[in-house]
C-alpha cells in the first residue's frame, strides 16, 4: 500500500511538472505577443497622430495586447498551481521513502509550560511527532494538531477521530484541493491573530458616524458627476466639493485613533480569510459519513455570506497600501469605511467566527492525520477502551516500533501493562535501547490517542494521562540541578496519577540517578508505591540492579525485564529486544576497549 501511494505521488508529480513546463512556455509566448502588440499599438497611435488618420488599427492592436495579457496572466496562474502541486507531491514522496520525513515545521510556538511529556517524547521541536504530521495549510490548523498531541481526548472522541481519519485517508483529491486554497502554499499568520481581533474591545464608533460618512462621500461624488453632466460652473463645483471633502476628512481625522487600531489588528488577515472561506465551502460541499466530520459540517452552516462580507472589507484594508489605490483611498476615506464595517461585522459575527475557525482548524488537523495514515498503510488502528472498564490503566502492544524510525530499520518489541503487571523495571547498560523503548511506548500512546494508526501489529489501550521523566537537565537560569528537576517532575507525575485514577501512564528513565544506591532504592520504592496505588501503569529504566527487587514485591505488581546483547562475547552487540528477567551481563571491559584503554 505504501508503494502504491508512492507511485501515485510520482505520477501526479510528473504530471504537475509537465503541466508547469507547458504553461510556463505558453505564458512566455503570450507575454511576447502582448509586448509586440503593445509596440504596434504605440506605432499606430504615433502614426495616427502624425497623419490624423484612423484609430481603428490602434484599437485593434490594443485589443490584441489586452487579450494576450489576460491569457498570459491565466497561464501564470495555471503554472503557479502546477508548481504548488509538484512541490506537494515531491514532499509527499520524501515522507514516504524516508528521505525527508519531517515537514520542516517544529510547532515549538505551541509548547505548553510545565507539560509532562512534550519534551521527553519529542512531541514538538526538531525531528518530532509534530514535524512528522504537520501538513496543514494554516497556523490555526497547526495549533489544533499540536493540541491533539498534547491533550488526551476521551475514548469516544478518539474513536470519532479514527473514523474521520479512516474516511479522509483515501481522499487524495480532497487533500490536493485543500493544498491549492489561497494565494500561498502555507499561511504563516500566527494562530492567535483572529482571536486577538475578535477578543479586542470594540471600537464603539457612534451609531450616526457610518450614515454621515456614507452621505458625505455620496454627496461629493454625486456633485462631481452632476457637474460634469450639467456643465456646472467650475468654481461653484470646486467650492462645494472641497467643502464636502473637508467635512468628510474632518470626521475621518476625529475617528483616526480608533480607526488605526482596527486596521492594524486586521491588516494581515486578508490572505488567511481567503483560505478559510474557500476551505469551509469545500468542507460544506463534501459528502462525509463519519460522525465527527458531519458534526463539523453542521457547525459551519450559513458561513459563506458572512465571510464574503469580511473578505471584501479585508481586501479594502489591504488595497489601501497599494500604489494605484493609495490616493483614491484617501479621497473616499476607505480606511474609515473599512474600520466601521469591520467593527460592525465583528459585533454580528464574532461568536460564529470562533466556531468557524475551530471547525476549520480541526478539519485541517484531521486531514494531516489522514495524510500520515495514507502514507503509512502498514500501521494499525489501536483499540481504545472506555474509561472505567479496567481497574488499572491499560497499555498492550505487539511488535511495536518507534513512529519516528523507518519501519524497515526499527526493532519491534511487545509491551503489556495493566493485566496484573503495573510496571516494567528495565535493566541494562547504556546504548542497549532502554530510553528508546520508553519513548516508543509514549510516542505510540500519544499518536493512538490523537486518532491515527500506529506502527504495531496489535494495540489496545485505555485513555491515559502521560507523565514522563526522560529528558531532564540542569538549569542555570532557574538555579535547578538535574536531581531537583527530577524530584519536581516525579512529584507532578504523582499528582497527575492521583488526579486521574486508573488512567495514567508513567515513563521514567534512570530514576534518581543523582543519588546513592540506598537512597535511590528507598525513594524509588516510595514513588512506585504511590503510582501503583492510583492504578497507574508504566515503565522505568535503571542501571542499578539493586532496584530489581522492587519489581519482585507482590504489592507493587511489577515485572523485571532487561535489554542486553544476546552474545556474551560481544557485550556491545545489542539487538534492542526486550527480554524477561534481570540483566546479569556487564560490559565494562568492552567500554574500556572502546576507549582505547585496554592496555
């Protein structure tokens, strides 16, 4: 299946590249034709002026020039479309074949302070789960995707997402149409831009201002038109028009501070509103069966007319800054008219607008998950157990690999937590794969609860609240040692488990490595007792074999497992497979030889 989508991507990329070449060549010919017609137009005009001849040839040349210009612009748009599609499928091929699995987006701006697994599991940042999934068109879509990865959903919601993703995954044409929305391949407007404008205090323009301003603008424009038609005396016409313009500009100057605030808040929204409007229309006109997709469609009814109005207002705001419209915009008070219209629009549609933004953001995120699903056809949808069906949290996976590793190169392991075993104590030396296994468990739990299939043979889990201690470091800025950071993190993980009984998953790497063996054993026992008492499940790694006795205590419901080389003669020849029992091998001499100190 992955091979099939790779071939389809290549077919569409080649077709788009061919179309781009053809349209670019046609555009160049039309541009040349327009230039030649313009030269002839100028020559015929010069000749007509010299000889007082007919202007028919001038008109004909101008007509040909106009037609060629229109055709040139049309082919330019076609070539831009083909270029975007070619890039889209080029990126898709890079993801499928593993050459460029990351999108280039890190999602770091969506990080939540104090989050209990985001850094530990590489959810955001370089080479992250987010970077692997982020094929959205807008920042609001990226934010929705990040939230799906950072915030566990209820079992019913996860199953709804799975059904939506399953329906969207085969719809490559739909994803192509979404990719072509708007003017740019990606709209980089910050996700909060619309919310900042919608949440801002209204400008509270006086009610009469809009009517008076429209009346003044209409009056001087009508005066000019009437003067030209009726041949009114120029001095009389100028006096009246200047007086009306003076009143209009005085009113605009009085309103300027409030107008400026409104225009500053909205001047960058124009490009994004085009994607939003076109995207919502595409959503509304699609035929969906999945419950979540149908619910999103119901939430965006009657949005098009309102968004069309907003788009016109925002286009006016954008055009004020262009060279050709700058002076006319000052004459008609375009900025003030736009600000008044935007303030009125916000009063009427602020709340529906929030719903439309949320619907589009979620739809984009689901499309991104569907893209990942289509490109990883060998992955399996996990079974998500309803809350309250188990006495402890549940996490079972067969042949599980890390989602950021190529399936062909990753080593698969089985993990079972919750059926009598509440934690795995993983012993083994450095480089054996203990930390990677912990991250594999966590990353797959995150993806499973986001609603996508994961790289396993089979998976079953309850909705779990994740707490991890895998990537803690010293902090000079905060005056905090690694050991203190670990203590504080484990305190937060315990608090999370107590707040969510029978639904927490903990992952701890080298527990209390910054203290002596006796204190480590006592502190680790206290932490495990507290976690197990809440019905949490998890895994922790250690080099300290003295901790192995904790997994053998019946009241803690643990199990000893280890990761080591299968060959005693080659203690560094790790196979990265999880094995039952305690690690009994040592590799100190092998490390000494690796350092070149064997002599």
